[in-house]
C-alpha cells in the first residue's frame, strides 16, 4: 500500500484557520509521563493543527428535517434518545471531528475520524467526572486521539480505550449510532433534527478538506499493519470481538437482507441495505429459551427502500427497529444488545485488529 507522508504544516493550512502558534508535541499533548502509553508512542504522530486546533462543537444548533443545506446522498451519523432523533452531517464532522451534545438526560460526544471514516457515540460521564471531549491533535494509525477535558487523558477512538493519562485503560461507555444517507435517515425518522452549519466557527462546509482522500488508496500517516485484500477506502461494517474484527461488506446487501451469523466467538445478526446505505449488527438472543430467527417483513421489501424504523421481524411476531428495540409484538419494549461495531474504511480495521476475517455473502 502506498503511504503519503503529509507534512504537518499542510494539515494546519487545510484544517486550522485560528490554530495555536505553539509547537504542540507528543509530550505537551499528554497528561503525566508521556512514556506511559498503551499504544507504541513512536507510532503516535503530531497531526499538525495542535491541541484543539481542530475545534470541537460544544454548543450544536439544530434545524428540522426540511433543512436545505444538505443533499439526500450526504452521509450523516444518527442517534435516537428519549424519542428524539438527531443527525450530524459528515461534511460538518469532517471539519470538527467531535460534537459534544445533550439530548435530554443523555450527554454524548459524537466522535468522528475523517481519516478512518469511523463514528462512535461516547457518554460524557467518565468515572466520577462529567466532561467534554476535544481533539488532541495526535494521530495513531490515522485515527483520531480525543482527549477528555476533565483530566486531559488521551483516548484512542478505534481501540475504544483511554491510552494515556490519568484514566489510562478506562473504556468509554458507548451509545449506538447509525451511519447512513440523509435521505434514508429522514425516511426512518421524519421528525428528526439535523445539526446546522451554525457551529460558531467559520468553515467552508461545502468543501471536503482532504481532497481525493476518500477515493484514493493513499494514507496521510503510517499504519501498523497493511492488508490489500480490499481497497483501502472501501466502507465496511466492522464488528470488534475482543482483539479481532469481523468485516461485512455492502456487496452482501445488494438487496435488503438480514444475515444470521455464527462464528467461533460470535452469534450475531447483521441487517443492511446497499440501496439505503446502512449496515447495523446486534448480538442474537433467546426469549423463553428459544433462539430468535429474523427476516425482513414482506411489506418492507419495496423499491423505495425502508420507510420506517422497523427493519426486521422474528418468529414470535416481534418487530425490531434499526436501534434494536422491539417496537411491537409480544416482547415489545425489549432490546437487542448492540455489537461493538462501526462503519469505517477497510484499512483502519486491519491496522487496529490484524488479520480480520472478511465475510461476503453475495455469492461472488
């Protein structure tokens, strides 16, 4: 794989209009002894803009679903909490990477890395502290290293772990997010709110800041492991099982489908649709000793794609939504456990979890 080493000042010019003039180094971005890292410190790179040089959005503003600043095929990161749906556009996250938000009683950070294409929802209550997250300016395997502002500790997004500082080895509490197009999200949740471009920062949200990065095979920084079985930037769904990953491709979902998958370590279901541009996965479960089997209801198999949050139905008559809630049926109110998973570029999964298993149920 070809690796393009981009000088830090180039990233600074692209991403930071009002960056600190300080030369932020690994030591100054860390808390405590900078040698105490869970990841190899010589593989942690200074991304260029410095700490908070890429500013998080800490007071996001929202508009209703009829917003005219977003196109139907734009990707969004969606979440539902306390019956309120919110969407965070990729083209805003590309410039800010972290949004600290409150939805009712839920305090959440949407943590997105444009270089790995991965988005997670982290609870902002960490230990005994209520915090916000910021962009440290450090990079590991081309992936964002957020820091929490309560302790200054550094976290690895894709490891889902604090890797340096006072909270080292702490795992964040995650909340399920769904990545899909704006068209699909607003069909699923027509009353959704969408984060607006009124971020408090001056950015050209109509321009992608990384040029041809999304489609090219080049990376900006070195990675620990290379694997060319797939194109580096193919968007896949990765399920993390301790220290390994299982990878699922959109080619398995040319038609909307639910796949029940058992491996040595997992018993999961993956629901996806290439047309609707989403894949989600859950840990399978039993009810009253009966292992559930799932299918997509016939009424949902329409040319226009999914038109409601309901995705699948089980043999007991329960219908489940895209977040794994039983919204109707004899077990209404119960929930499937979400896997530790995320959408992202292929290269990022094998960098963090070497030798991932690729599953392709397309028959190709």
